[in-house]
């Protein structure tokens, strides 16, 4: 149980286009989902926290209009990188927190490698 | 505020040797502590977690960690390294309960296992 599926696993896009990444909790309801960005050989940096049906809370320094997050249901959150540029190339990982009693840990997706050319 | 310090960005051991990955935390409230493993181009897999129960926590793949409040440490150990243990390991901390469930990660430790 507690599987989080992230899609796509890899995507290459042209500079100026938008890319959508999906994060789904397959066998549980996720009250809260988190989006992280990971640069090569570095740790995970939290970008934003999203709760179902409400606006995402972005971390300081993360552009809200650049990284659009939608959490329309208890099993799906999406991250859209708008007008992507090469500097947006990175590894993006989502995680989901379940309802109690499983809410003490977050379950991670497998990540999306975004390359902007 | 909470933070995690992982001592040693790279640890190299021989197959069959003891694995010790160090993690120290800082938290103003009782913490939840986690160790995750990440293989190349993959997400994070939970190895084990401390949530204020037993201080010695056993996880998957033979790993365990001991919570030492006096030392603010949560070091990860495994008695005998296997080649498949080669990966990046992250220690993380969050507040215990409540709505603030943000995970703060350490910078990670790359474990290499030599034959």
C-alpha cells in the first residue's frame, strides 16, 4: 500500500513551452501533497505544499506564476512549469501525506527528470 | 526552526563491513526523524522512522538507527554492507504531529560499497 505514482518519469521540452507533471496517490487519499526540486548531487528543496481544494503554499523564493500547482482531488496534484527555460531543468519529486494513522510519514513518487532545451 | 546535518557527503565501505551514516538534528519541539534512500533517477524510499516510541528503530534491508536525545543524533547503521546498498541516503526531520508536517532534509550522504 501507500503508492505514489508520478508521471512522466522523463520529459524533454523546448524552451518557452509548458510542462505538466502529475502526482497520484494510488491506494490512499492524500490530504497534503508536497513538491520538491532536486539539483544534481544535492538535497531536496521544498517548493510548495498543496492541500486538496485550496491554493498551494509556496516556499520563499519559488515563483508562483512559474510553477503552477493544482490539487483538485484527494488523489491527484499537478505541477505545471510554465514558459520553461533551461535553468528549470531539474529533478522534480512529489510526496503525499495520508490521513491518520498513516500521517506520520510522507510517501514519495519516483520523480520526473525535466530537461529544457 | 528545524535542521539536519549529515556528516560526510561521501562514505565508502567494503562489502561486508559496517555501515555508519551520521545525522544530527536541531528542533525546538520533539522531532520525528526519518532516513530515506534514493537510487539514481528515482524517488525516495523510506528506510525507517522515529516517532517518539522506541529509541532504537529497525528498518528495511537490515538498517537500524538509534535516537539519542542527549546527542541530538539519529545515526544510521547496518552491520554488513551489501553491494546493493550503494545509493544516496537522506536524513530528514519534521515536527511531531500538527499541521506543520514539512520535512527538512539533510544534504545527503553517498554510500559506495567496494567489492
